[in-house]
C-alpha cells in the first residue's frame, strides 16, 4: 500500500493560483502513475489529472486543461515521490476537496481504479 499526504489547499479569489502537493511513500510510490481527483459537495468524485511514473506523460480533464499542471519528483532511492498540482486561473467551480490517488488498476479516469487515497485538501475559490 502507498501512503499519501496532501497539502497546499486553501481559500483563493477567482483568477488566483494554488499549488497542491502529495507526498507518497510505500511499496511502489515512484513506479506507478498517480492522479488527482476532486469532489465538490453533493457531487461524485471526478478525475482531474494523471501523470506517469516517469513524469513524461500527463493527462487532464477537459475542464482543467490549460489551467492546471501536474508534475512529480521521484526520489533517487525510489522510496518516495511527490506529485504536484499547479492550479492557475482558478474558478469558483473548481471549489472542492482535492484527493491524491495511487495504486492504479483499471481505467485511470475512474475513482474505482485507484487503490490508495490521501485524506484530501480543501480548495475554495471565491467569486
């Protein structure tokens, strides 16, 4: 199992920026793809972005493409990995709890495909 710890959420005005971090450690922390999901009140958890283990390929939901950037740093000993989500031009509809996910097995845009989750970090965008 991979242990995940998110940080970096907060309150920001529309048009502003935030950077989320997810520290991953455990079995295959640096060898698997990782993703960010989000869940707004009363809505289902939805895919935001994903990145391959090497960081060379990234994927985004249409709603955030061009505004969010996912990246990662893998420790040289492969014991830890940190995944980032740079969020620019934020909109009120980006307000949600953001979750980091690891241990993929299945369609990566579906929450059910991910076996490990962080505790989540709140992002609130005011208009």
